[in-house]
C-alpha cells in the first residue's frame, strides 16, 4: 500500500515484462540515487494477466544490466486496489490507456491520475512502442525514452 505521506507511481504496459519493468527499475534507481526512497512507492503492472509471475523478458534484463540496473520484479496484473492506492498510473501506449481508463470507470473513488509516461518526454515522443517483436535497438529506445520521461516526471514531483 502507498504510504499516506509519500508519493506513489505504478508503471503499466501490456504484459509487464518489457516496458513497464524497465520504467520501474529506471525510476527506482533515480529515486535511490537521490536518497529519496522513503518518499516513494514504486511498482509496475500489466493490463493483461498473460505473463503473471514471470520475470522480465531477457532482452529487458540485458538492457537494464548494461546500465548496471537490476530488478527482481515478477509480472502482475493491475488490480482495482491499484486505482485507489496509487497517485499516478503511467502507461506506454494508447491501448494501455484505453484499457486502464475502462478499468478505472469500474472502480469507485479512483484516486490515480492515469497518464501516458511519454507525456513527460522533453523530446515529445508520446508513445513508448511495444518492443516484444522488435530488436535489441527497440529495447534501447524504450530505455532512453523511460530515462527521459522518468527524469522529467521526478523533477515535476520533487
Ligand atoms: C505480448 C507483448 C508483450 C504482444 N509482452 N506478450 Cl502473446 C500475448 C497475448 C496477450 C497478452 C500478452 Cl502480454 C501476450 C504476450 C507479452 N510486450 N506484445 N504480446 C503483442 C504485440 C503485438 C501484437 C500482438 C501481441 C499479442
């Protein structure tokens, strides 16, 4: 559960094995490097339950490892409680956004602000594309987008 005094963010993509675990790990490293971990609850999740319990995709792990970032995340599906407890739910593409808004409409007292992570990109690349059927470069691009967006998101909430 989110600490009442702190801030909380849930990163979301389709399966929670490529984009959202990268975003989560990148954001956690930034917050840790700032010595601000006590003020943030950070997690990631999926709109689908296809990959529930799985480790991130090996290409996502390799991409993070190149930056000396580790993660022990296991995929999970977004729950109704997430809409009540998180301040922000940040997703990757329009399909995620549609799915999340649909779910948010079925919960009472939704607290979370549901947005595209790409909204925070100073380079204005709004959509973080699914790299699942892509190449190593596509994962690198996801990482770079997450880095820019997470930095801007953190700055706007510090
Ligand atoms: C993905 C995926 C991604 C696509 N991670 N999967 Cl096979 C399938 C079916 C329903 C939900 C999920 Cl999560 C998955 C496995 C995991 N990033 N991207 N599938 C994908 C991409 C483009 C067109 C169709 C699919 C299923």
